[in-house]
């Protein structure tokens, strides 16, 4: 029997990093800018925890900006990773009744913003 770990195409890193996500309205114009914290990241997806709004839905596309720890050798623009993803799953968290766990499949590669 193959475990769920063995089925994963990408290695996951358990990292707690602050992120900002943007949710757009149906016309793709106005957006809400909200905060969360990553639980794990891979090249194929991100799982994060947030105070998700009621409007968050499966298959909804969002923009993500993940803040990386600052380094002594930091180059301009290298402390933020950006991507876009589609919501696969939204989970209630029993230990945090107002928070949600969000599983996101990436539709763009993680990248640093252009300077």
C-alpha cells in the first residue's frame, strides 16, 4: 500500500511564515487583502491558516505573498515570494474556532517580484 506521503509529487517544508493573500470579486477588480500564516509549503502548493472570510470558496484563485526571514546578505526584493493559487480545501480548525486551514494548489511558480 502506498502512503499519502509517497503519493506527493513535491517535498513539503513545514514552515510558519507570515503571508498576505488577495481575494478578488467576481469581476476581478476589487480585492480584499488578508493575512495568514503558512503551515507547509511545496513547489506544488501551500497550506496556511487564516481568519478566512465567509466569501472564501473552493476553486477560488488568489494571489499570495510570503514574507521570508531577513538575512544579513539580503538583496533587494528577496524577502518576499509571490505566487497565485487555487483553493482546493478549506478546513475548520477545532482548536481555533474562528480560523480556517486553507490548502492551495499553485497555478504559478513561486518567484521573487521583479525589482
